C-alpha cells in the first residue's frame, strides 16, 4: 500500500473532533496528532491519537504532510493561519465572507514565501456552496444567484457570540425566511436585502452578574455577523442549553435562477441543497477531502493559497482518474 497522508489537527473543539473521526474513514490517511492550547493531559480524544501542545508543532514539520486548522474565524485563524502556513501545508475553514480577500492575500504571501500550499475557506459555505454559485454564474450568465442557510446552527456565529464579554456559553441558529425562498423558487427573481432573507436567533448563557442588555446590544450590532440581520437574543440557563441545543444540525441551498433563448424567455432554476444532522462533522469531512488535494498539489510542486474554486474535483477523491471516469462520469 502507498504511503499514507499524515495529518495533524490544530484545535480540538467540535470541528477538531469531527476531523479526528473523519480521518478514520479515509484509508489513505493517518492522524499524527492533535495540537491544543489547553493542557494535552486534560484533553479526552475520540481516538488514541497522540496529544501535543500547540507550541510543539514547529518541531514536527517533517512528520506531518498537511495540518488541518480547526480554530474559529473570529480571532483564531487570522493569527494561526499565517503562523502555520509558514511551516506546513494547511487547510482551514475561514468563513468570514467579507474578510476572505484579505485573509487569502495574507495566506498566499506566507505560503509562497515558504513553499507551502494553503487551502483556505474550505467547508460547505464558503466551500461547496461557492462552487455551486460559480457553476450557476458561468452556465446561466443571465440570472441571479440566491443562497439561503438553515434552519441550523452556525459554528462561526456561535463562536462569535461566545466571545462577547459576559457570555458564558451560547449558540446561534440561522433561519431562512420562507416567503423569500418561495419567491426565488418560482422564478420571480426578487431583489432581496440581507435582512429579508434570514433571521438570526441566539440562545445565550450569561455569566453571573453580567449585563444582559449590554450583551444583547453587542451581539445585535456586531459587524459581519449580526448587524445586517433581524436578530433575536434569548437568555437561558446552562441546563436549558445542554438539554435543548446540544445537537448541531444545519443545511441550506444555493439557487440559480436564469434565462436563455433569443428573447431570454426560457426559464431555468438550478438548486443545490444540504441537510446536515451535524454541521461540524460534515464540515470536517470536507476539510479532510481537501487535505488530500492539498497534499497532491504540494507533491506537484505548487505553492501559495488556493480555494475550492481553484481545485479540480478529481483531486479530492482517493480514486484514480480511470476509476472516476468509469464509476462517476
């Protein structure tokens, strides 16, 4: 059997745990270790993989082919991304859409300078949904693309509210507005504002003595996350959060509404949808597939940052070209 792709994980929250489990489903990969800012001895993994302090990673560059970065976009990846891209080939799920261009530029510079490949913003949105937006835009140039998320738990937005001062724990649900969805599916091609497409609903466990009004105000006015949406904030107990909000479902759909023909009167609706029981487990499965692509790009001598729009589908699969043409084409 050919050499296995050696994977490292940085960060062990919901996403890191999902990556750990996903690696075990890919026979051409092995997990070298999990790197954490916490005390490794206090970390309970789902497998018997080795545990290390995050500072130990620099000394293991020859032992890891691809490092999957599982930190949050709000604060972790802006620092950790370039730091690790200087030492390893990397994959991350940076998902603050408005900041992707500047994050790409920072990662591209560092990766190129150090001969590394860095796949950024990998997941389902940004990620698989981005690919479907690109297909729709290219194939039906006369049309509009709409993206709806939910109803489900957004990891990035949940992470953002947990970082608000006075918040002990919290979770955020993204909810598509049904009237807007139906108008799009019927081919009406409506002009919809951000606020008209989704609601955001937050369930927050506040620290004892924290100012609830201040927390709610900070969440609702947070740029890039909540300020452009109608946002509902509920304050609940830790017990309620655990009992009623421990699952992490999500999903959504990309719809391209387009017209063709001499008079542009032939209508087409293309829809791609996801229904996920576990947002982090699915996202981590996407990250692991793209780790394979990053390894192959690196083996071919490529360097710099890449996104899902730059990587051919065949690069993701453990199957060779002949198999893919026979089985999937």
